[in-house]
């Protein structure tokens, strides 16, 4: 479970920084709330699917 949380934090930071860079380049103002919510959703989804597939692989 500790690995899943660490991967979530890594994915979250990568997507948050990426979204903020995209906002800075293509918009006149930084929309932090949109970047934050997108990063949380995507990283939570990836971490959950990865945790699920790892559990299924161990069962087989």
C-alpha cells in the first residue's frame, strides 16, 4: 500500500506541474484549481488501476 501512495504522489506532481506549464503557455492567467483537480483525478485513476492490476496478477 505504501508503494501505491508513493506512485500517486509521483503521478500527482508530474501532472500538476505539466498542467501548470500548459496553463502558463496557452492561457493569459494560471488556473490552479483546474490543474489541481485534473492532476488529482488522473493520478488517482492511474494509481487505482495499477493497484488493481497488481492484485489481480498476484492472484493468478
